[in-house]
């Protein structure tokens, strides 16, 4: 299993902090944001990783991460994303790196203390999404569950006005090699971008989508509020206080 961390984007919601460096290099308590998704992958045994980045500060990743050995990585590569286009566009840049193998994909602003090793080691084919109950599901992709079988997802909606559940599809996924072919069939949404929700729904229609609920803390850190929330959690955890 290989790992892909998507850390492109300009981080405009965090200006003026992102006027000086890439969003994913901002501090969350005592270390750069990008360290957290790397540690999630390493803990699960995924030590060959590609980071997809972009923007004017992409070079800062090299200075910060070097070859990744200090964080437990055996192999670290980078890809540069020109412009925007959505998560699937960034993911498509890792097709050659994946080389047909399954990949664990995590957004660079996601932090969690959940151990996903069981899900990674048990993965065979298709796709897996990681869910977490949240108080503000409107910000995320939201699964709708079958009314008779509460464990079965029937649809995922992207940023719905009226969420059908209080679960968020977190920025953490596992895909088989077919994901890159699926991306090639996507059409832009009303936002003008390719949507990862469309990738997940494609697997769902093929009865190839499974889900795993994260146990523990999870938050993105893409807004001032969630960046602060993440920093507070990790400060308490690392100081040995009750989270």
C-alpha cells in the first residue's frame, strides 16, 4: 500500500497566515500541519508516500520534510499541481506513483489520532471512505444511509443544504487502481471542479464502496475555527491532559 497526501491549494480561507507559506506547513501546536497526515500513514504501515502540492511555496516542503526519514518514511516523492481543479485532479497526478497498487489518500489538512491500520491491512479492492460524526456536516460530503439497513450507504451528497445524516466523509480514503480510470470519466460540478464525492458515488453504484468510522479525534484544519480546534486538541493530548 502506498500513501498520497494532497496538499495543494492556496489556503485563501486562512489568509493572511498563508501569505507567508503553504497552508499545510502552518503549525498545529508543536509541529507543522503536514506532519499529522504523515504520522497517520506511518502508524498504519504506509511508508512510501507522495505529496501533491502547488502554489508559490511548494519548495518549503523540501526544506521542512527533507527525505522524510525523520518521520518514519522509507520513500518520499513530490508532485506539483498547476492551478486548481478539485481533489480528483490532484489525485490523478499520482497515477504513475501508484503503479496499479491500492493507495491510502489523505488530505494534508486532516488531523486524527485514530489508528487506521486495521482498515489499511484489510483492504482488498474497491474503495473505502472514513466517516466521523460532526456538528456541522454541511461543510463536508455527507452519507445518506439506507432506512432499513443503517450500515449501508445509498448516496453521498457534497456539502448538502439539508444533510441526511450527521456523519462527514473525512478527507481520508482508500482506493484500488481503478480510481484513476474513474477520474478520467468525471465532469466538473457546478463549482467548476471535479469532486471526490463523484468518485465515491461511482464506486457506490458498482457496490464497491465500504466505510469505516474513525475512532477518536478527527478534524480538518482548513478554517480558522478548525485550525484552532485542532491545535487545542493536540496541545491537551501531548501535555497528557484529558482530550
